[in-house]
């Protein structure tokens, strides 16, 4: 029963209308019979061996975790209801030096894909090879920049030559390992290029030629799987254009052909963060709404970007990108489920899977249900299958809608899913999944022999630097991505008459830099630091200083925080000191830009590799004292007991790099405060696999000053689990017209219930809080409200203590209503603490 086109316009807008009409013109055909093999698609869905499927996909990037973490991450993704894992391929880590490849350890792409296959899940391989991904140089190796005549990502012969070489290398590797679906492998989709529409105009007609070329390159491999170009409206031929963003259910204008399915390659689960950013949040309810909306609108595949963000180890992040990546994803940086995001999306996937028949074989239609409300239906012509998405698009008003004679309550901006057009089994705004909170615990055993030693870098003067030039040199060009650091030095002579006459006037060092950060030293004394930000990479540094008669020395540590990863003409980006001057001299401003400059790439400690056991013997370490700039610190520590993830609390430090047993755990930058007045990130992940039981070498390079004795080795837990479920009364359903056991089972779950579950080898040790009433607060910190049933605690303890999981009713009968609050709707709130089983404790 399609609504009139006018009403559709009112609710979904013109663009969606055009799409809806083209997509709904003919009902999709029933699954084809045996004989159709491989991956195919039409305007409704992707098909596996001729069978339609819905795809729930999540991004997990193999270099952002360790191979030891992969099985657990993949298994949790599967338990979260995903059937696809999506990853980019990271060219610059695979071919750091032209022609020299690395596919080992964290870069073992084949092992990662085979593990996903072992878990009976599919893979989307985003080859790029430009990937952006908040990854250093958008995935391009540094050497590519130095290829004569190269212009990235356009109709440029040298670029196309190298892109083709790398893509061919990966495609051949996948084929020889039999990883494509037609070969019996898990890869069902691949992507060439990445969000090219964002830069295409900058390359004019060459951009269009390049898109055609890239599509032909991809199709020419005859891998037997569909190819995707995300954010690429003009994706050629059979290549599918896909949507990236937060709300593809409403903003995506659809594929560029009615024979292509709707694919959402990046649904941001939060926002990636750069140093200086405040925390980024996207609620479980908001993501669930967008995803349900997308599937109600002919969606075929959704991908969560990221499902597990992980860590930008080493120097692998792009400009200013924080070391912790998408920590707000359903699996947090450490791979622990962030609840209720993880559980709420799992419940959504389950509801959509139960609606699969209707969604994939029903005829879509839209029925208005009042202002801002509508039912999106998928019904088979014989009405045997019917799925409804009851939608309230109003951001601020709840609604009660009447659908087929039954009243349904729809909270503001929410979608209820009815797999039989009768029974609400899921509402995007009603979170049944448990909550949890993350805590960090100082690991006692790591405080033994916590003696720090230090080694200070020399602050070079002009005469100590070997690369001399008439002006400061460009930074990327000099470091060639082998280090973040380069010293700039210069010197100048002052006479008595140059110096300010009044003692209260001090000359000022003025430096303009193209990015990303700098630390300034005058006559060997640190005077201050400057930095740009994600969108403003250039900055001006201005600080007063003491100068003396005679020769004065300026030493500036210039640094990059990753190469840029976005925008057109990436090969032309610049960084480093641009101009410098001394202001406030008696004789006016002294321009240093054309002074002679000396340069030295990298730190001595880096060149000697003093972050490794062997390298650390190459310098003289002394007992750490005071708070010094450009200083290396080292100590040893024992591995914390148990299996909880391990991290470093760096709150007392400034900015730099940290290594554990020679592995770089990433850049830290605690001194850069977000607008909330706090560091963007003060805790840094140490993968447990990089630790041995005893005597782990921890080495820190601190750029401008910090107190290493304040560094803590901590373990990470999500052992506070909570439930927050409000009682409600489901609409009464008189009879079932049809037997559907799956739905019947779920209907029982429609009665409000609360669930608590600890990790597999833990049990609920104590109940920290329990109330049935109107408590306030969040998981980790609840308080009793004005209505409270005191029996709640004992009921919950009886049901849950010493169990791995428990189910709790949500009703006044179970807990006794607060007599002071008659006729109110109550919420059950419980906070429990998980702990390892008692017998484990004794071990
Ligand atoms: C390859 O990459 C791994 C990181 O996964 C690294 O440990 C190893 O040293 C690299 N090998 C070479 C030859 O660079
Ligand atoms: C980079 O260095 C090369 C010499 O190594 C020089 O020819 C080129 O102009 C430099 N580019 C920039 C932007 O400084
Ligand atoms: C706990 O919640 C109260 C009020 O709800 C708030 O004032 C307090 O800061 C919170 N404490 C923590 C540790 O979050
Ligand atoms: C990660 C990212 O680019 N997020 C963007 C998602 O879309 C919103 C709205 O279009 C932008 O504001 C974000 O920057």
C-alpha cells in the first residue's frame, strides 16, 4: 500500500523520493535456485550464491591491534551480530622502502583475513591504496612522494604505475591464498580509491579519467566480487557507489543505478579525535536509529566505522591524530565491549535478522502515521510476510501512533521494528542492553624497583649541525618520515647597543611555522613550545627570552605529528620553520629567515635505538632527577598479574614517544589540553603480548619536560556493569495469524527485563547499587531518587550474586512499589561488580 507521492515528499524529501521510486518499481525476485554461485547484486541486495542476505559489517584495522588480540576481537564482533569485517590495506607499512615488503606481525593481512574466515564471517577489502583512515600520509609510503613527476590520485602516469603495481601485488596475494569468495574465501567486496568525490574537482577532467582508470583496473582483476567506490556519485559501470557519514538512512541519495544496492561503507560510531579534542560521543540510541532508518530505506549493508578503533602505534597516525583511535566504538581501544553501545547494536542486528525475509523479499511502501511519523513496510503480495518500521522522526516530541488498529508508543526520534507487522521486538530508543564503566587500577607489583634513569640529548648549536642552508628547510622533505624530529639552529651576534636599555623589556623570539609543533631553546635554555592544530597546521610562536652581548644561539626542535592524510595534492604539503625574527631589540627587529641555518634530523637516542635492550647500553644513563627537556628515561617493570589489558598513565608527562621492550606504543601528548582543560589522552595502551613476566624495559622520550616518577602502570577493567530499564506495557496483541517460532520466542522478551552479564571467566561479586524508582546518575555513579524501593537490593542479590549472568524482572510486583510514589513509572537500576571466580583467586 504505497502512500501518495506528495506525502512521501513531505516526510523524506525529494532526493529520497527519486531513489525510493526507482528502488521500489519492481519487487525483488525470489532467491534464484542452485547453480548461481559467487557474489552478485541487484537494486535490493547483495547475493551470496544467489541467496539474498543482509550485511552487518564492522571496521577493524589489523595494524591497530596485535595478532594476539585479533581472535578475540573477531569473536566479539561475531557475537555482536556482525557477519562482515571491513579493513583497509595499509600500503606504507607493507612497502616502507620501495620494493621491500613486510607482511609480518601486525601487518600480516593474510593471517587476519584467514582468522575472519575461520570465524565464518565475510571480509570487505578496501584496497585504496589511498585510504585516508587518519593514517600517516593516508597510507602512501614516503618514497612515493619522491618519484619524479608524480601527482597523486589523478591521471598521472608515474602515480598510476605505482598504484597499479601495489594493487596488483595485493590482488595476486589474495588470489594465491584463495581468499576471494568464488575461490572459497571470505572476501565478498573490495574497494578501489576512497572518497574521491571530495577531491575530484581539483583535478578537473584528469580526475574523471582517473576514476575510469581506477574502476577498470579493479574490474580487470576478474576477482568475481563486486567493487565499491565510497562517496563516488559517478562510480563507473558495475562499481557500486556507497555512502559514508552519520545518517545514510536520510542523507544518502542512493546508488547511481537502480541495479546497485544501498551500501553504507562508513557509519561513524563516534568521531575520530586529534590531540586537543574533547571526548567524542555518539549514543547507542542515535547509531541504532540511523542504522534502522537505513535498513527501512532499502539498505543492504551497513558498516560501523569503527567497530574496534584500536591504537595508532609507533608513528602510524596522521597529522595530529591521537594515539587512541575511535575508543568510543562498540569495542573500546583495549577490545573491551563499551556498553550499552555494543549490546544495543547486537539487539538491533538480531531484530533486523528476524525481519530478513520481509526486508529482502517484501514489496516496500511508506504509510504516513501523523506529523513526522510513518510506517515503512515490506510486505509480500500474499501478505504472508510483513515487516514494519514505525518511525517517529520528531527530535523533541514523543508520539503514539495507530498502526493497523493497534496503538504504539514511539519515543522521540525512534524506530520500532515489528518483524510481523504486529509485535515490537526492538525500539532504537529503548536500551535493554547492560551498561558498563571503565576503570584504571595501579598495578601494585609494577612499583617494585621503580627506579628511573635518564639520558639527556644534546641541545645542538649551529656548529654542531651539519646540514647548512641559507634558510630553514622543509621538514617532511628532510625527515623523510624516519623520525618526527629535526633540529634547526642559527646564531647571531649582539652588541651592547642592540640590547634593550630597560631591564623590564625582554626581546621576543618570533617564529612562523608550517607545522606541526616546535620547542624553542635560546642559549641552551628551553623558552617554550608552540603547535598548530588539525585544520590550522601553520602557527606563530612568540616568546620573550634572555639575550646576551656576543654570540647568541637559537636551537629549535621542529616536529611533525604524522603526515597529512586528506585533501588534493597531498604531495605538495609542507611543514617546519618558515621564518624567524627577534623583536624588541634596541636597533629594531632582526630578521633571521635569511640567516644561515643548520639542520640535524632525528634524535641521537633514536639513531642508537636506545629504546631496545641492546641499544640502551650504547649511552650513559644517570639517576633521573629534575624536570629536563629532550630527555630519555628508562626503567624496568614486571607484568601485572591476570589478563586485564595493561596501560601507562602518563598524566605527569608532557609530549613524546614511549617504547616497551623496543615496541613503540605511540606518541603521547599530555600537555596539549582540550577546551575542557584536560589532556585529550593521558592513558596509553601497552599490548600484553609485548610484555614478559619480569624486567620489561620501558623507555620514554620526553620533548619538553615531565616527571617520570609519576608514571603509573595500570590495568584496565570494565567490571562495573549496570542495568537501567524502565517498566513499560507492550501493546496487547490479540492473536497471531501465523506461526513464527522465532518471533514468538522474542515476544516473551518484550516484557521488560534487565540483564547483567560479566566477562566469561568472571562472576558478579557484589551489588553496589540497586533501586526500583527514579534513581539518577550513570553507570559507576548512581544515587537514589525521590522514589525508591528498598527491597530491590535483596531481590537482586539473591538473583545475581556469584553468577556469571542473571535476568531480572522489571515490575512493581518483583520489588514492591514505593508507597510514596503511586502511579509513577519506575526504572530498575542496578550496578554490580564483576570479579574473577573464587577458585581463580586462590591460584
Ligand atoms: C615488519 O613489521 C613488523 C611489525 O609488525 C616489525 O616488527 C618488523 O621489524 C618489520 N620487518 C622489517 C623487515 O622491517
Ligand atoms: C626537497 O628536497 C629536495 C632536495 O633533496 C629539493 O630539491 C626540493 O626543492 C625540496 N622540496 C621542498 C619543498 O623543500
Ligand atoms: C557522581 O554524580 C554526582 C551527581 O550526579 C556528581 O556530582 C559527581 O561528580 C559524580 N562523581 C563522579 C566520580 O563521576
Ligand atoms: C569523521 C567525519 O568526517 N565525520 C563527519 C560526519 O558527518 C558530519 C556531518 O556531515 C561532519 O560534521 C563530520 O565531520
